[in-house]
C-alpha cells in the first residue's frame, strides 16, 4: 500500500527532517509510527498526502509513484486517503453532518447517496444523534470521532492519522484506537503517528520508530496481518 | 488465512471503486450542475447575511458603473439634439445682384437634379427685401434707397448631413460664376460633433479605467474572503477538492458583487432619467422641439447587468488566481 524507497526530506533552510527512509506498509496493514517530538512523524505522513514532496528518493502509494503525480491529479489522489489530525480540523461554520459530508460533496456524490454514507459513518463512531449539532459544542473525544467519520466516509483504502489521541485522556484514547482497529478489520490500511508508547505497546501491531529523521526500528519487520 | 483476508480486502476495494466510477457521465453532469446551483445560492446567502458590507461594495460598483453610463447617455442625448437641429439646416447661396430670375430658375432645376440635394427654394431680391423690411424695422431706411442692395438667394436643403457629402457640395456650389458666397451654418454643428466625439472617446477611456477599478475592488474583497476562509480551503483541498471546486464559491461571490452593483447602477440611471424627463421636455418645448430623453432601454439594462456581473467574476478570478492557489495544506 505504501512504499518508501530511500526517501529524504530537507525543508528549505532547515536540517534533514527525514533521511534515507525505506519501508513498506502492506495492503490492509495497521502500523504505528512513533518517535520523539521533531523526529519526523508528521513529515512522513505529509509526504504520503503530498502536502510536502520528497527531496530525494521515491514514495509509492498503491503502486503510484508520487514523484510522477501532477498537481492536476493531486485532488483525485487524495480522495483515496483518509486523514485524521490531532486538532481534528473541523469547520465550525457548519453542522457535524456537513463536516462529515465534505469529502463526498467534493467528489460530486449525489446528496441522497451522500446522506446515506454520512449517517453510516456517524453511526460507526457513535455520533448519529448529534448530526445536526455544531461541532464546537462537542467534547474533545466527540470532535475527534467526527474527524474520523469524515476521514472514512468515502471508504478510502488508506487512512493516515497524526497524533489522533494527542489531546485525549487515556480512556478516550483507547476508545479511539479500538475504532481504528475496527476499520482496519474491514480492510482499511492504516498508518498512525503517536508518541503514546504505553497505548500502542498494548495493541499488537507493528511499530515504526523514528529518531532524528532516521527509522531505527520496524522498517524490516513483516506485519502480523501478513504472517 | 492471511492471504485470504488480503484477497477479501482487494475484492472490497475494487467493489468500492466500481461503485465510485459507476457514477455515469449524465449523473455526474447533473451533480456538477446542482453543485453550481447550490454554490451560487450559498454565496448569495453569504453576501446577504452581511448585508451592510455587501451594500457598500454594491454601491461602490454602482457608482463606478453609473458614472460613465451617465456621460455616455448625456452625449447620446446631445447628439440626438444636434441631429434635430441639423434637419433645419439649409445652405444659403448668395447670388450676384445682377442675376436674373430665368437664370435662377434654370439653376434651381439643375440643382434639383442632383442626388445629394433635397430641395431648392428661390428667394428673389424683392422677396428678400420685403422680408428684411418686415423683420428688421429698418424698412424706412431701405425704402429710401433707389436700388435694392440685397442679392437673390437660393436656399438649398441637402439630403445628407455629414461632412463627407456636404464639403464637396459646398465647393461645387461655390464654383458657379453667378454665386457670390455660399453660407452654411454647419460649422458650429461640426465643431459640436467633433467635441462630442472626443468626449465619447474620453468617456470610453474613463469607463475602461472604472471597470478596471470595479474588478480590483471585487478582487480585493475576494482576497479578504479567501483569507477568512483559509482553514476551510485547506481542509477542502486535503479531502480532495479540485482547484475549480475550491474557487467556485469565490467566483460566484464576485459574480453577485458585480450583478448587484450593475442592478443598482441601472436603478440610479432610471431615477436620473425620471427626474430629468420633465425639465428637459419643458426646455424642448421652448424650442418647439419634440425631444425625448434617450435612456438605457431594456437591452441596455441587460447589457449593463451582464457586463458588471462579468466584471465581478473577472475580478474574483484574478484574485483566486493570485491568492487561492497559494493556499496549500502543509
Ligand atoms: N514546514 C517546515 N519548515 C521547516 N522545518 C520544518 C517544517 N516542518 C517541520 N520541520 C522540521 O522538521 C523536523 C521534523 O518535524 P515533524 O513535524 O515531522 O516532527 P514530529 O515527529 O511530527 O514532531 P511532533 O511529535 O512534535 O509533532 C523538525 O525538526 C521540524 O522543526
Ligand atoms: Mg507532528
């Protein structure tokens, strides 16, 4: 699903945020990405989303070489990837329903089909009864689940999450992780950045560790799912 | 077991993909049409929700649109007024005092045969004298003279009014040996036309500059709107919104700014026309003229509306091109 081949990223005017990263994530696999603050976790996810481009090396997603993806193709590429942020990035000028519907609207689904899918996604994260509320009035955990519903609403093959539990207490964090595992069980590939080591150690998935831009652990492991 | 799960995943994904691409072209077109419609309504709603700011921009655009239109209509009215005067204008051909009546009649018939001449009237020296005596009040002095000092005159009414025809006509009249002087009061009219022409060009230039101003005002307003909705733009781009999708609300906003301003401009012009109609027709009455003000008319109204809507769209497009593409997630 994801393949990094000797990828380095240097920000303009900065030191190397990632150096010589090589690893693969199999289809349907769930892996955690961990490391100290500034290790390069967000940078790695941004390379996959094409929010940044690699300085050298090659990134493949679903067999597609991202170096060869044009600006014009970018939106269509992104529609296949769900993205969950630490700060959820919800829009407070519209309801929960409309927030979740955004990816479908953008892709031109007709509104009846979209409504059905939005309700299904909200149902899965347990927020169906709050669809008409403004997300600003929801708790942190609920906001995060709305963000997840938005990320999965158009059934992407790949889901990326950057510190999805960063602002949540341990119990809520565990709940969110269970939600991710549920989606993974129906076949969604996932890469979740987190520095909540105790939480991710308790879950039995592959762990990729970054340190100062280098991958020091997990790069060559094969996943539990592929065994 | 693991490979079985893997295969399931692939099956599931290809099913999902089939469903997505299963959107037929027809349904995609109708969806895109519905999106346009919805975005158009939404962006109008947004403008109406902050009506005081919107009104200010509308009025600014209206003034910028109305000003050159006022000038153009004013010039058009002057021109029409001038052409009313034109019709009355005749060429006075003063003959030598020695020219006799038979020769005058002969000349008249000759001139009437020419295509650019509509009518020729003979005013004999005697008639001229009588008219002069009647109108000037110098009758007594003139009757004291033993010889009539006034020449006979041919009053020539030309068919066309434009200089290209008149100039050679005047020259050819001057060429007759019996003709003393050809007088034609078109000079001032021609000067007026020259000035009107110049004024019209000037107005077009002012209009062009003001149109540019409208586009810039809209562009700047759109720039602020883009900055205000930065977060939204980033999120929409991350979930796969195309540039066209992201720009659409702003382009429609520009369109509404322009259309609203154009509408107000038309209302302003209509009001001015209503206010001026009375005094103008009274003035025309003094000159025994029948004079109706030239207004915008229905087609002019739609032209102004269309033009200003397009200007708004154009301004927004410039702004979108400059500012929206620069907003990228990351
Ligand atoms: N836009 C940027 N411009 C310049 N340098 C950047 C930029 N973004 C990140 N960096 C640098 O790249 C390095 C990696 O940053 P990154 O955000 O990937 O770390 P992280 O592992 O996500 O950290 P955290 O756990 O704090 O989120 C850091 O040294 C950071 O300062
Ligand atoms: Mg980070």
